[in-house]
């Protein structure tokens, strides 16, 4: 019985730590976490580090996929598509729409999975 009580105390302590981390991350009170988590600026905070980490680890994306996503989210139009050379660095992704980042992340994850399947 004492073991269960200690386990409960530890779980409660871990839960409080997680709540405190989320409150400091979103700069809000505990009851505001669910609504703050859905805001675009906070969703970007959660997706952007994964996109950058995959890119830094050498996971690549094709130019066609990037251009399609850029056109879909109106980051580039068809006329300027042929005129401009894409100059993309890590900071370029910082202010992009969350949907764009989420779809790019899904594409990067798909590339990892397809490469893992080729190794077998």
C-alpha cells in the first residue's frame, strides 16, 4: 500500500512539473493551456524545432514538393516560381504558416520512413 502511495506522489509531482513547463512555455495560467496550445504561434513553437532538426540531420525534401507547398500557402506565385532562385536557410522557416510547416514535417517524416524501408 505504501508503494502505491509513493507512486501516486511521484506521478502527481511529475504532472505538476509538466503543467509548470507548459505554463512557462505558453506564458499562461494552468486553465488556459488547452486554448493557448491551439493558437498558431504556439503550434509553430511545437512544429518548427522538429522541422529544423530533421533538416540539420540531413533529411532532404524535393524542390517540387517545396514549390507545391509554397504555392498552396501562397508564399510564392507561379510567375515568380520560374524567375527566382530559392534561397532557403534555417531562419527562413521562422515566420511561415503552421500548416506549411506541418505538411513539410510530414513530408520529411515520410522521407525518413522510405529510407528506412530501403535499408532492409
